C-alpha cells in the first residue's frame, strides 16, 4: 500500500520541529555567552555544544528510521532520548564543574591597607598573553631566599598577605621574602582560571621572580595550600626549587571531584576537566617536600594527601594532623613552627 502525503510528512514535520527547537536553544546559548558572568558563559557554551550534538544525533536517526516500522521508530526515539540526556549531562558537567572550583574575586580594602606597609611591594608581571598581579613582603636585604606561595581557590593575595603582616605569622618565614601572586581572574590578574592557565601562571611567576636582583634563585621555596598545591607541584616538577611545602594537598583533580559528588570513576573520569595530576607531577620533583594533612580535613581527603606523599622519588616528610579543619592549617602554631624548621634545613638562612 502506498504511503499518503500525510504519513510521509510526519517524520519531516518532527525533524522540522526539532530543528526549530535547536535554533532556539542556540540563540539562548549565544545570548547567554554575552552575559558578564563566566558561569553563565559556560552554561551558554554547554548548551551550544549539546545542541549541535543532539541535532547530529537526531539527523542520523531521521535518516536511518524514515522508512522503518513504527516499532523500530519508537525504540529509536527512546534510545535517542536517553543518549540525548547523557550527552546533555556530560557536556554540562565537563563545562560547568571546573567553574565551581574557583572563587575569583578582588579585595580592594585589603589591598589598600596592605599598601601602607613600607616593607610590602605590589608586584605586576606582564607576559605575552596576561598580566599577573600580587604582593611581596620583604624581610631580608640583598639577594635573599624567597617563599613563593600558591593559595587556595578562595584566597586573594592581598587578604592573605595582610593577614600575615597583621597577625605576625610572617615571622615564621623570617630571613625570607614572601610573595603571593593572584591566579588569572583573581585580584588584579587578567584572564580566566583553568588548569592550563594556573600551570602557565605558576611557571611565569617563578621565572619572573628568579630574575629579580633581590631574589636568590638557588633558594626558592615553593609553598602551596589546597588547590595551590597542584600548581606548586607542577612548578616544582618543571623547575628546580630548593624546597616544597604543601598544606592539604590532593593527588589529582579526580579526588576533588569525587569529594563533591562521588561518581567520577571508570569511564566517568573522562568528564573531569580539572585533572591537575599532582601525583604524576611528583614523579619529576627532585626535592623532598614536607606535607601537612589532617584526618579531619573536610575538603581534601586525607587519603588523597597520603597517596600523593608516596609519589616523590626523594621521599617526603608527611605530617599527619588531627583536629584541624581545612582552613585551620594557617592558624596552627605547631604547623608554622614545622614549616620554619623545614625552611631552615633546606636553605642556609645565614648565607
């Protein structure tokens, strides 16, 4: 029996509706892209990518099933709906999840207060594609040792440095200058934070600082906290620091994702955009680091820090702590005392 025009037009009509919906989603995605929020831009890009993939999927199904029986078409639609849902969720997770790791902001009040201290210098480093801004506390004359700090995802250089000066905790690094430069998008630094931009920023900062007249390039201590431990490990693997201090380090980004939602195992590891594989970087680190990790850390699993500690060829001084939450490392006088002793051991402060 021949098909009527009404029967043959139904698949085409469904495809036209799908095309119209896709165009509408694309317009929404493009409009979202122009919003000032980076999260909104990520959502827009995720919608756009998902729309393209879904349209390709629907076009393939339309071509394959246009002459098929009703049962096959129904099965194909159900499978297409499931695959579409998986694609949409996967693209959304891959694009948006990394943004949840960053809390880029500025703290003008802290910067203004910090600028009043005579031994504090505001730093600006210009590279080919970005400007990196931060601060340096001077505690020594001439060519001096430098502690180069990479902070957590919620830290801004001005606020941390002001705290160090006002609390007196900067004395834990007596005899060393101390520098903290903001990640891309943080403070006055340009750009957007991502795994690649943080890694490149770390190398750029290290290279810029060792070229200064007041920095002894042979006595650089890299210091990382939380998210910054990945950056510190990456720099230590690609440069030659004298020491490496880590507060609440993680083995890799998979552990951080699984702390938020424990689903990123097996094939789902492919959805992790912020990998920051410190456990792999550690294999190329020549120095013996000191690691501080608390069994009561609610953000970075103790097991992740412990796994990382076993990856350093030169070994590791692993400080197992109790009773400290994720934001308590800096508040512990015992921790800071151990940091001072470690620095004294790896560099000659009398030189």
